C-alpha cells in the first residue's frame, strides 16, 4: 500500500510539471503571445514582461515560474485592476470549493440511495418514478433550475435568499458564520447537484443490477448468508467502486459546471472571474485560474486514488507486487475467482 501511494504521489507531481510546462509554453513561448498581451491591454511591453517574467533563458524562466508558484504562490498581476492574481484567485477559490464540495455531498446523498433502491426494485413503480426524476435532472440546464428555484423559493415564497455568499471565517456585517454560509448555499448546492445526482443514480442502478447477477453473489446466497450481509459485503461494495473513480474524473466537469451556478446566484467564484477575464482579455488571471484549478483537480484525483485503494485493498497489494497497473481501472466485471473464494471462506 505504501509503495502504491508513493507512486501515485510521484505521478501527480509529474502531471503538475506537465501542466505547468504546457501553460508556460502557451502563454510565454508562442511567438504571437507577447504581441497579443500588449495589444489587448493598456500595459506597456516592459510592464507585461515584468509581470509575466518573460525574460532570460527558457529553462531559467520555466524554473522560476514553477518555483514562484510552489514557494510563493506568485501568479502575476492583473492587467485590468493591477491586483495580485493570487489574491483574486484566493478570494474566489473558497466560494467555488464550497459550492463543489457541498454539491458533491448532496448528489451522493441523493444518488446512492436512489440508485440502490431502484436496482433492488427493478421495473416497479419506485424504479420508474426515480428514473423519471433522473431524466428530468439530465434534461434541465443548471441555469434554468437555478433561476426557477430562486424565483419560487426566494422571490415568491421568501424562504431562501436570491443569491450572494456569506463567508464562514471572515463574516461581514449581517452576513457570515456557518449558518448564514449554509443558508445562502442551499439552493446553489441543489442546483449544482441536480445533473450529477441524475447521472450517478443511473450509473449506480446499472452497477448494482450487474453485481446482483454475478456468480460470487449467488455463491454467497447458496452458503446461506443473510441477504443484508450479501448486499452489504458483496453487492454494494463492488457496485460503488465505479463511483469513486467517476468522482475523480468528474472534477474537471464540476469546475466547468460551477460557472453556470455561480452566474445564476451571483457568486464570485472561479467560474465567474474566469468568464470576466476572458471577456476582458486579462490573460494573467486566466493563467492563474488554469494553474490553480488544475492543481486542485490533481489533488482531488490523488485523494480519489487513496480512497479507491482503501475501498479495494487488492489494488495496493497487487500494485506492490507489480501485477497491477499504476493507474487503477474499474473492470467491467469484478475478478470472479478471488471474490468467489473470498465468499466461500467467509461463509464456510
């Protein structure tokens, strides 16, 4: 297990270097970039070169660029308001992080029980009703859901705020603290979670139905194991493993989807400042957002790898023996012989 975690950490570091190298080449090396920086902003060429550190040899520039990010968190200065990009991104990142983390928790709390119940009662009224809500979640756009929720619950019924954000640790007058923070994010959380909850509920339903037909489940039942124990130890555990993998893969999509929710509820998160930077051609802010969001996605994927190894210990064990690939993949069907023997040992 320790060797597996070390390899995954090194792989995340290599990916970070690859991403920063790509960003550096796109923003600093391409021949048309420097002219575009000057032409699209009011800054003079010397200010642009000083802000983006485009001087010296290429190797020295890249090493300085990475070192300033890792050691000092330096991401340049905005061309529009002359503020530090690190400060701009640092103010917006907690808002987007609050939205995404809360949305992930809510969509899992919705998708896991809905998907499991629909799979355990296939082709029943419960199954068909849940699938109707799944298709509604897949079809409705987050902006539409957010605007309708704000209109009904905020404007008409006055039970929820129309928008805005309250900080947890740095409250302002009349707005702040954990209660106000959660109160202002309830509607954004459910709006953000609607699409993903529908996707994950459908995926969990299909995965549970597939696991129920496996040989190791029939073997455990033939041994006389209680149905609840069979579902908990064999069906649910194997059926929920794809969820862990999909969480890591969906983080990039989640950062992109946060833009619509932040726009609908007036949240000044990463998505909104990115849209403003694109409109104003504020390239240092775009660079800083790219580096920060990519780093956040890499860290979350590393956490996903650790969680996946915890859920399925065979990955870490076989990886240490060299018989498992460095990157865990969810097989279409679980390894039946090992699970059958495991069930036989458990219920013998």
